[in-house]
C-alpha cells in the first residue's frame, strides 16, 4: 500500500527529484518519532486486549498524538 501511495500521490515529487528530500524531512518530524514509539507499544499490547477489532484510524491517530512514555520504561 505504501508503494501505491508513493506512486499515485507523489508523482510530481518524483519527477522533480525531491521525493527523497520529502522522506528525509518526514523522518525528522516530531510526529514521526511519536507514531513509531506508539506503534511499537500498541503492537506489543494488542494481543492482551479481548477485542479482535482494530480501532478506527482516527482513534488510533488521536491516541498516537497523545502518546507519551516514561523514560524508565524504555
């Protein structure tokens, strides 16, 4: 799916040669680090939940944006 999004939504960036710069800037963004950390914790905790349903993307994104962690836990 990521490849499809890259091919369909970032065609102009690829043609102009700044797609790699765009990816680099995304990786520097604070939200990127937060989402990665949240995803790791969420994935580890998911099997412990009784529900087999995934949350909506909107709910997941809100939770990721609110996510913080204790340095002692990492």
